[in-house]
C-alpha cells in the first residue's frame, strides 16, 4: 500500500483558516471524550474549489486503478463521490459514475439501492469518505459492495484520524488519506487539559454542550 500524506503547508493553512482543521486546542468530541485535534468536514464543503482540489488528489492516486464507479456513504461523502468521479472522468477520458450508499435505520447497515447496485455490479469501485475515525461506515459500504458483487479497488479519504489500515476497513487493496491526525483522546474525568485548566473550545464538536452541563 502506498500511503501519502497531505504535505502542502499552504493547503493546511487554508484548511486552518476555514476552521476545517483545528490543532492544539482543548476540544470535546461527539463521543464525549476530550482531545486536541479536530477535523470539521462541514467547513470544507461550501468551498467548491477546495473540495474539487482535494478530490482531484484522490482521483490522481487511483488513476491507474481503472475505476468504473466511485461510491460513498451518505450524507457528506456524496459530495466527495461526485467530485472524485468528475476528476477521474476527465483524467481518464472515460465515464466514471458517482454513486452513494444509504444507511438503514434499523441496525445501521448501509444499502446500495436506487438502481446503483446494478450500475456497480461487476465493476471496479472506489470508496470515498471524508473522515475515518472508526471506519465503521466504510466497512459497511465495503460489505454492501461485496454483496452486489463489485470489485473494490481501494478507499480514499480526506483524513484518517483513527490510524486505520486497509485491513481494518475490510481488507481493501489500497488506502489513501490526504492527511492524518493523531487523535489522542481521554475520558472527561481523566482529561489532562481539564486538570490544567485549559479552556474548552465551545465552537466545534460538543464543547458548548459540555460547558453547559458543567454549569448546571
């Protein structure tokens, strides 16, 4: 597996200016755990030029993989699927389709419907995702694709913050993340930042909710 890091300081500065990447702050995650790094994917998508550029880099990595379709777990990943398929189509001079999988309310599995399963059947498919934390959504999409069946060429992500590997995503052939974040985290009761009195950022994650709970 070739694993590339997103090394452009200019791009990281841009992501930071959008509050898309937050480092070295006291943060509260959706899980309730505390940490120092945060990727705010929702701050990326309104900026189409930046989103396009990130997806172009994913497309270039998989340029020689003969991708027929790009698929993502809904909801946010749909944007990545569209842009990555767009760039693969332009770069390869072939039609590469953009698909998405939907989450089933009962059980949390992902299904490929709306006829997209037929479009992916027996095709070479790239799975894309914005942020890999536990990898659960991607694993479920991989499982759904294997039921179609389709051939999975790899997974492309904006950020791998869970130190995931191809094996932990269901044994996919290749994994690309444009940048990695070391997601050290602690239970609130064990958080060294709380003990040091470092202020919590209330503007992202669950910081505001945590502060309100402590005030009550």
